[in-house]
């Protein structure tokens, strides 16, 4: 955990001085996801790999910014799945981005097991919202806790995070520009529900979910199945399962919430077939998430 915290602090330092040092631009490369890579993505990746390797505790890692699995320490005991800088579209503006991670233990007893773990097998998951100095950490069967950085650069004052049950303060978070490309069931769900809740969208999963966790409600990135240009459809979803969706779903579950994919399958039960596998995501307060699953099922019936 010290390595992850050290990496996050270092990334935040670079992010805070990004504009001054000219690091907010594109790096002129395309990543495995087919996206333009920002210089800050590369910096965050290099910093994280350095800290995890130096810890000596990690056997290998999976990162959004690395096509292949990143080998680390043969004697390592943990797998780490991370997105070193989530919400890249916010980088040029110095707006909130996230450093997200999930941790699973290597199987020391039995045969060498594969690293493709379902979120349910994670031991811990967390996210730093940069540059806000907040760290949210969930530990298996031990809840979700939010820490704040103090003036000695230490994360302190852990506060237990439980999703508020009172729907009065709940919020909805999704890219409204995509609404007409969603499945009919979700389009009608939005029409029936959007006036009941405030709408908030920062464009970075870590930052948007950070709010959802505090105020309740739901963040969703549904499958895109009705795009006027069929080539732009994304029936498998946009967000990545192992280092984005499973991370916020693990954190949400430990805070009393839930998360599902387009078919209503719990995100934490999805066994990854590939380390950059994508998924649709509905995460947040149980009543809202479950009502989207019903709406999707009704529309399909
Ligand atoms: P990366 O920036 O790490 O690729 O993450 C994907 C992401 O930026 C999420 O953080 C965010 O929720 C979503 O994509 C925003 O997508 P869009 O710009 O389509 O709303």
C-alpha cells in the first residue's frame, strides 16, 4: 500500500505542475485502447511501475497504459491492476483525474494461477482523486474509508463511507450526449427518473464516482447500441473491467452499494477473459442500479 500511496503523491506533484512544465499535451502515441496518450499518462505509468517494482511485493501488474502485462518481482505476492491516470480528457485543463487500483493475492498454495481475477477475488481497491488529495480505500469485508492528505503529506482522518439511504440527495452521473445511443430500456429509464435527481458529470470515472459515493445515486456508462453510425456502437461498453469497473464496484459494495453490467450481472462476478476487457457499468445506490436492470429486462421482453 505504501508503494501505491507513494506513486499517487508523486503523480499529484507532477499534475499540479503539469501546465508549468508543459506536460499537459499529447505524447504523440496511441495506447492499446486506441486512444491518444497524454504526456501525463506516460509520466503516471512510469512513476507507478517504478514504485510497484521497488516495493518487491508485486509479481506483475496490469495497466491501462501497457498493452502487455508488466512483469515485476518473481517472488512477489500480489497482482496489481491499475489505471495510472483516469479521465485523460481532463488533463489539458488541470481538472480532476484519478489514480485507480485493485489488488489480488497470488495463490501460493496451489498451482501457479492466472492473474485474471474477478473483482470478487480482490483484497483491496482504491482511488486517489488528483489534485484533491483525497484517497478512498476499500478492504475486503472491512468497509470503505476516505482519507485526506494533511500538511505533513500524510493521508489521515479515515472516515467510513456508507452510501446514504435517503434518496433526497442522490445524484445521477452519465454522459448525457450519449443518451440516444443507449438501449431503449435505459433511454426510457432516464426519461422517467432524471427529473428526480441532480445531474453531475466531470468526465472522469474516479471523480464522478467519488461524488456518488458521498451523496448516493448512480454513475453509469451504458453500452452504446443505437448510435446513428453503427461503427461507433460499443455493445461491450467503454470502461475497462479489471482496473476501472471492478475497482469502483468493489469500493461501492464495501460501502453498501452495488454494480452491474448491461445484462444485470454483478460486475464483481465477471470473470475476465482478457486484461483489457471492457464492460458497461451501472454503479451506486442499490434501488437505482437494480431499477436500471429491470428497465433493460422489460425493454428486451
Ligand atoms: P481513461 O481516461 O482512463 O481512458 O478513462 C475513461 C474515461 O475517461 C472515464 O474516466 C470517464 O468516466 C469516461 O471515460 C468519460 O468518457 P466520455 O468522454 O465518453 O464521457
